C-alpha cells in the first residue's frame, strides 16, 4: 500500500480525489498523483533511452518476513548505510540518537542475549535551513505507533516520491482505557494487554531495522492517574519510550494524516476523530487567503476542540450491548451539551449553512458505517478510505446500525465482536455532531494519527525536498 500526495509542508491538493468505492486501489490520496506501484527489479520504463544510465532497483517486499537471503544482504549493507547518515545512524558501539533503535541483541560467549529496544521520542522540530541540509536515505524506514484508549496501532513505512509505502502494520484492540472513567486509573488487566501488544510492536521495529520512529500515547494515559507510571513499566519491559501527546497535537496529527482527502474546491472541512476516550473536532477553513505561496493543511486549522468523551467512556456510562432508542438519545444529548462550548461555534454554524463545507471522519465508527454502506462481505480498507457519503446515505446507515441488536452487530463482518458494544456509542457522537452542523457530504478516512506522524517526520527530514537527480549532466 502506498500513501501519496504533495509535500505535506506545502500540501494543498488541487483536485478532489475520486470516490474510492469505484474499486480497489493500490494508491490512495490525491487523485492524479504521480505515485506508482512498485516495479520489479530492473524493469525498464517505456520511452526510456537504452543508453541512459539506470539506477539499480532493489526488490520490494510485501508485509511479513523478508527472505533470509534478503536479510543477509541488508545486514552486510548496514554498516555503510549507518555511516552515511551524518551521525543519525547507529555506528558500531555507538549510542542511538533521537528516534532510533538500538540493535536487538549483543554477542556473548553463550550466544545472543536479547537487549531492550531503545526508541527515543521524535527529534525536536528543526528550522527550515537544517531540514534542507538533511535528507534521509531512501532505505530509511520510519515507524509511527499510536497507543490509544481502545487500540494499539503500528505503521512502518518507507519514503517514496511524494508519499510513502507501507511495509508493515499492526493493530490490536487492547482497551487500555477500560474502567478509567469510573476509577481514574488504568487497570492491571488492561495494562497487561497493552504491554503484550507493545512487545509485538517492538519485535517488528527490530526485525525491520527501523531508524526513525515516534511513539505516542493519547487519552487513556493522559487522563489516568497512573498513566506516567504505566509508561515507565512499558519502557522497563519493552524498551519502548512513548510520549503522551496533548489534545492539540492529536488534532494536528489527524489533519496531517488526512489532508489529501479534503476537497480543495470546497470552503473547508469539519474533521472529526472519534476515539476511545476523547473525540477531536477540527474546523479547517479554506476560505481565508493563504500566507505566501501555499501552506500546510494543518496551517488551515481555524479552531478545534477535544471532547472528553469517546466510544469506550460513553458505552461504559450508558451501556453498549443493549442500546434502546431512549439510551441512544441520552448519549446524543450528553455529547450535544459538550458541543455548546466549541470555539467559534456560531461562525461554524454560518459556514455550514452557506454550504460547500464537508465533513471528514477518521475513526472506527465512520469506517464501519462506510463498510456497511458499501455492503462489504469483508472489510476492505482500499474501498473504504476516501469514500463519499451523502447526508441521506449516512442517515440510512445510522438507522441500520441502531436497528441491529447485539447479536446482529457481532455477525456483521464490518463490526464483529470486538466493536459490537462500542459502535453505537460512536454513532451517538457522530449524530450529535451532525445535528449541530448538518453538512450534506461526509468523506471517510481510514487513516489518521499514524499517517500524520509519518508525514511530519518525513517532511522534517526533507525526504521530498532532495536536489533533482542529474543524469548525463542534465537535470532529469
């Protein structure tokens, strides 16, 4: 899978992406982008002159283990790659810098003794001159980990022209925030589940040889009394150093991850991210004149808010298995009260009433709605991501889901047992937002924080700002 689009530092898609429901896609993001699928090694491009010097291509492997011979080849190259990174690589016997991984083991007389992974937080944001001076090598792998209230997700990707290619991914429902709303603390069973998932993530980071990573924790660790203590346990038992990000950072990363799905011909978008313990709401305003030539989509944020409610906390308060019409309305009412304090709410009312403002949803709730809307027998990210739904289609799907009992939700292939008790709480949050700001179009994003993290790291490292490649004395 390749995520493509313009350089996020200056990102503003110029044409709307097409509806991905038309069929499976290998490339998602801005329509008409220049990214292409992986080619085999040595495969020539049509129209190239035979005399032109071609760059030797390495094999591209799908998610999973690489062949043993490939691993051996990479191992033999690792020394030269590390030394070529201007101090960012891990030299023999040296210490890892920010965002790097220490080798997973060291030799001893009794074989190899496993050592804890050491992945530091992302390096501080550099100024523009420093970013221009550094360009990560094409072989560098980047990783983004998001430990949320409900899920633990990892994405490992490699830069590609105008985007990146996902080489490995991991997602597991751990329900870390289970019971936090009542007790104010992370439970032992929940922490055990999260640590076990993080051990798998650590193994993937080590096996892939990731050199640059940012690992974040969100609402569950933000709000729990023992959140910081839990992260110390994570560091001790797995070697992973997670940072608790602010709600503002969470909102910005969601925008960065979904920027290419915003219709540039609209007046903007109302982005929502319904999480397990909190829900972010962001007004992206495209009507105000840009400063300079172009700006990042995250610079177009006019206002935002983080609601202290998510699918886990709301379902724990009202019930998730048996949800009557009265219970559903009670959940909607609770969220609606929170929306009253949204900054510039009246101005947003006027913008929605004027039309040409669409919603953009990034959460399990909205991807579930899209999967049911498309009638998928098995959830397919390629078809869901980028799907447009009209207000009438959303209404129909909301009625369909709220009309299902618990057993029917479990049996639905786009919901399943792990989400069956949470999806109606998510629908209630979405319904409260739609009643306040009834946009006529909703776009669905199966992407978010992890993609935003990857985009920002790669942009900081200048992977899309390299000098033009020269061939035969001319700039190609």
